C-alpha cells in the first residue's frame, strides 16, 4: 500500500475559484458529501477553460472525457463555508491532460482535499482521441507546475 499523501498549500496552485457551499451540499453527517468534491473539481477545470477561451461547451470540436479521477480527504468542509478550489496541471500530453485540484476552506492555507482528473480530449463527433487545439494547449500550459 502506498504512503498517504500530505495536504498541499495554496502556493502550490496557479488558479483559484471561490465556491460558496450550499445547504444541500451537507450530508447526514454534517459535512460536505464526497460526491460534491468531485463536482467542484469539474467546475473549476471547466470554469478555467471557458474563461481562457479554450472551451465552448456547445461547439468546441474537441471535448475532454474523464478517464481517471482520485481524491484524498484531510479535513471536513461544511455549509455555510466558502471554499477556494485550486487548479494546476501536472502534465499536458498530445491528447490528454492531468489536472490536479485542491479544496481549501476560505481561511485555510492547507488543503482540506486534493486530487486529480485525467481528461482525454476527443473529437466531439467521432469520440476518437484528438490533439489538444492550440488555444487549449496554451491555456493548460499556463497552469503546468
């Protein structure tokens, strides 16, 4: 079994999106449910790509499909709390990107959770792998650590 990762700091991430928790994000145990963390991961990736002009969710010829995802949890997040979703890129290949993400309580420098998504970019119609378009490559390369 591998060694448990340690929580990252804010300084290790290049882009942030503030997210306000909602009442419905909490589960019966009084903290944000794990499935919500994955939703926030997806939200910060897509928000960044749209804002960078690298993704038009209605018409981009290339779209990213999640082929791998993972998350480690270090401390609870709960409503009402603002969360800052951090984003960086570990690797940009020919047709894939490994996005690394972390969730920070608004006043915390240490991640409450962190993980990754690997997107394989495919042609919207054929669903076959496609090279990253120049605008997408430029956007993700700004986040490479």
